[in-house]
């Protein structure tokens, strides 16, 4: 058996084992999810035709329900705004401290590389 064929065989076996392990882990996760997942309780069947035929919002209460929905949406938006504050973008000419420190690191690395190269050519 020549080295190329041997290398291809070893590669195929290795890739096969990797995919087999991935499938085994997938099956194990699926099994654990099925075991630990709560079983839904069996409720009475829902009559879909009745739900479709009934109007969702009556004309009398339509404005009241819309106001209620709008107030709930505003309350949710306000609570989300407190949890996740809006980050204001910086002005176009400024950079953050992180950017400036990273840029100085890159410049120092470039200068060190140039110094090593220049020292190597003089010897």
C-alpha cells in the first residue's frame, strides 16, 4: 500500500469517526430532551371552525381593546428599554478607548517586527 492510499484511508476513517461521534451526541441530546421535557396535558380538542367564525374584536369594544393593546405594548417597550438601554453612537471623528488601545498594540507589534527584520539584515 503506497503512502498516499494509506493517508487517504486514515483520513476517511478519521472523518467517519468524527461524523459518527457527532451523530451519537445528537442522538444522546435528543434522548435527554425527550426524557426531561414536560409532557403536555391532554386538553379538550379545540373547535377551530368556531374560532374562525367568531369575530376577534366586536365593533363596540374595538376602540377600547385597541387602547388596551396599545398600552400593553408601550408598557412592554418601556420595560425592555430599562433592561436594554440604547447605546448612543459616537461622533464620527472620535474612537473608543478599546479601539485606541488595540491600534497601539498593532502599531507596537508592527514596530517590533520591523526592528527584528532590520537587526537581522545588518548581521
